[in-house]
């Protein structure tokens, strides 16, 4: 088998050091517990551990820069020390320049930016940057999201952001359609169905569907409540595999071990796409 078919898409594992994230808020809020979880994510095969100190769930309230730094920097510093010389990487999930700067100083090499506003910060620090599409802010994004053509609007937005970032010297630019960020169920499905249009722009695409509410809504039986966040593994894997088969270069997930196994199979099974 050709060597290129043995390479799998990347898996980014979520590490929320927050009391209020939608899936695991509070579970890893203690510093030592967060560090242990980060090491577990990496041991399960994640290529990137994505460390965040501010929830971006619908309705979330922002936290101060000082508090966000306090949550994430010590954990990133220790993970970076342990990973020295390893190919696995750390990303910082933030919208704040000062938090990004402190996290990079501590060892992060990617800024995962849901606001798509930190290109200049990434350029000045010489690190990778993920530009995500979001309509509104976490506080209000799900109140009444509307689009004339969600696929065209999201692709155009991300092309513009990526081009501007490359022009100012960001060497590594990723784009993320922002599933669940200011989108209704039908918007999420349209973006996933037409993901190949974003991939065709020639930039590495990151997709995060893991455990999101639209999975619960679609997986619920008639007359029954949607499955809880902890019971959305099957839907999360299905959407991650779909995204990877359409050409996504990385998926952001909570269930790392299962997704790594799935990702290992996607590349040889999707030869015509890859």
C-alpha cells in the first residue's frame, strides 16, 4: 500500500479547564486532574491536545484574561515539558491575545481561535492559527442564527480570513466551519454535506462536531428526549468519519481513542478522495 494511504487525519483532543463547558465542565477544573487528562488524551493517540480555559457553549459568559491565564498556562507548561522532543502538539483555545501569548510562551504552538481575530497575534508569535466561523458570540450565537446560503457565506468568510493571515506572515493556517457556533441543525448538516467545497479551497480543514446538540437531536427517537452529552459517541464518530472522508485534515473530539481508531481506517478506505 502506498505510504500516503497509511497516514491518517489528525485528531485533536479537547481539554476544558472550565467549570461550565457543555460536555465536561468542572470535570477537569482542578489543575492536577487537568494535567492527568491531558496526558491521557495524548496517550490515547491524539496529535494535538486543545487546552481551553473559557467555555464557548451557547449562553456562556466570558471570563477575565487573568482567570483564563491562571487556568491554562500551568497545565500547558507542564504538558510542554513532558512532550519535549515529541511530535504531538498543544493548542490554546482562546479569543484573547494576552492568553494566546502566555500559552505560546508556555509551549503551545497553535492558536485555536473561534473568533477568527488573532491572525496578527499568531504571525507575531510564529505559531499556527485556526480561523473558525462563528455568527455572533457564545453568549448569543444560538438565539436566532440566519443565513441566505450558509455554505457560501462560511466558505467565503474563511477564505478571506485565511488569505489575510497568509499575507501577514502566518505560516500555518487552518480553517474550521464552526459547526454549532451560530448554526441551526440544518446549517450544520449543509456545512457537513458540502464540506468538500471548503476542502477544495486548498487549506487544511479542522472540524469539530463532537457531542454537540444537533447530534443528540438527530439521534433521538420520536417522542423521546435526546441522548445526553455522554451518550453521543456513535453520532460523534459518524460525523467525524464523514468529515475525514470528505477531506478534513483534523477533527476535534472528546472521545479520543475511538476517533483515532476510526481515523486510522478512513485514509485507506477513502483513497479516491485523499
